[in-house]
């Protein structure tokens, strides 16, 4: 799919965000832990969920997905163990979140191929393997695949080697099926990790330390079937705020948990963008982008860090804000992925002054007049979003080729933007 975007746009309107993408791709595998029907609400209609549903159905899940009503019913009463290969797994990293619940229910896992994902550079699976091994799981890493045996695993205290959301979520799910208490030191605390904790808690699992970096899980003999509403996607909320901020527009976004927006709210403030709240609605009004440089350095540094700081996946949407300013310089630092910012070279085609300093940092110089161009999209969700925002603040029409990654994280992306007055077309 290609996208055609008109330049010189100012957006305004109201948005109701979709359910958290990262929560959904963890909660669907988590239903494997249950032998009775589970209902998920506010389910985002995204490609990653389509792929996970297909895998679950192969394993024997009965799934009814009302996409219009954003509701999904999952019955895993007759789910069975199956080996999974590359055709099943698809190109999404989230399929590794099947490991924890499969181990909890069946005591074993066989993946004949390893999960894929965005083209962000090398992402090691070692923190997950180590965490499983620390709980007594036998892990055989075959390079092209992996097999695991949890027959001798039990609850105990483990220290994660990386504050990884995926590792934390897998251990949370596995711990529900182990004997004894599991204590995770160095746990990730992102909103989607909290969503999973709250889901399991509602089913009867005793979880202490939700939202912190030390989490304790006390399993129960029987999980109660539940109906659970997925929280709004804080990354999608950030995305639409960035669209409005970059071009001086107005936007109201409903169903917002302010605590999940605070890290991004701080970064917006460093670009002169101030947010207001009315109950569960966040409001952005006609702000003008100004880079608030650090006094001693003369520039601004935007650095992604583990929660409760700026999530790495939201970093790209702030790059167009730097380009929209009249003057100033911003250093963007992606500590996690060694190819997470290489796509910014495409923006140079539009006249952007961007210097790739090293695999993890780029320097963006404001004040350049941007023009339309034909861009090649990477397979990185928020990078493609950043390209669309940049196209809207340019003076001409831009075509973004192979923009399919958008629909891995943003349901009805173009339609939502059109509600705000955007001139955008899928071609």
C-alpha cells in the first residue's frame, strides 16, 4: 500500500483512540491460560491481531471477533499443542508472547522458526531465554528455532537481565501455572504490562507491585473467566497529538489515562506544546513549535528510556516537530535499536537537514523549507507515521511507498486523519 499526502495541512477535530496494540497482542495469548470463554473489549483491528488470531485458531481456539463492536470472545477449552513454523508466525515479534502461556498450559513449546518484527535492527532473545532458565525451564536454542520444557520449573525470585516488556509479560503468564511464588526483579512497567497484570488480577491471580519494577505473582488453582476492557493506546494518542502539534492544529482525544501520557507530555513541553485535560480528555490548541534548548548545550536532546520515561516507539513522531520549528537543533537518541533511526535519511529527500551521527542518534536542524518527495517506508510503524506528519508540514504532495506497517499499529489510520480534515489517500 502506498500513501499520497498533501502538504500544508492544519488538522482539527476529535478522536476516540483504539485499544492498546501492545496490550492486545499480550492479552490474546494470555487467554490460553483459561479453559473457559474470555471476552476482550476495545480490541484494535490491526494486522498483528489478525495473525495471532490465525495462530490461535490453528491451535484449536474458537474465536469470534466483532471488529465493528471492538469485541472478541475466545474459547480455549479445546486448545491443543502444535509446533509452529515460519508460515504460522508471520513477521511479528509478538508471537514470542505465546511462549509463557503455552508453557503454563502444556509444559512445552516448539517454534521451528523464531518470531520476526519491525526492521529496527538486531533484537536479542537472550533476556527471555535467561528468565525462563532462571525459573527452571529447559531452553534449547536452535538458532533458527527454539524448544522449551517447563516440567521442572517452579516459582522463585529471578532478576531480569534487561527491563524488557515482552520478557516480563512472558514470565507473568508462565508464573500463573507454576507452583510457588514468582518474584520478578527488574520488571518492565509499561502501560501494556500493567494491562496484562490487571487482566490476570481480575481472574484471581495475586499480583503485587503492578506498575513498579519489582512484581510478585502468587498463582491460584483456578483462573476465573473474565470480561476485560483493553486500555486506550497511549502511543496512538501521542501520534494524533503530534499530528496536530506539528501544524498548529487543534485536537481533542477522549478516553485518555493521563498517567500514561505524562512522559510524552513532558517532551511535548520541550517543543513549546502544552496539553490540557478535562476529565479523561486531552486537548491541544493551536500551539507553535519552539525548541526549548538546554542552556549549556544550546540544543535539545530527546532520549527514549524504559517506562516511566519516553517509550522508544514514540520517539519518531517527535522528529517532525523538530523540523516544524523555525530554528534550533535536536538530538534524538534511540538507545535500544541499532537501526531504529536510519529511515530518517528518507526525510532528507524533502529538504530536511538531518545528520545520522551513529547507529543510535540523529541530529535534526530546524528551519529548513520542506518540499514533497517520493519516500520509501521502512517496516517500522511509528517511522511511517513520522513520514506522514512530515509530509503534512511540507509545501507539496508526498508519496510514501510500501506504507503497510501503519496497519500493524493504527486501525483506520487514514480514516481517522480524514476526520481531522487531512488530505490523505491510499493508492
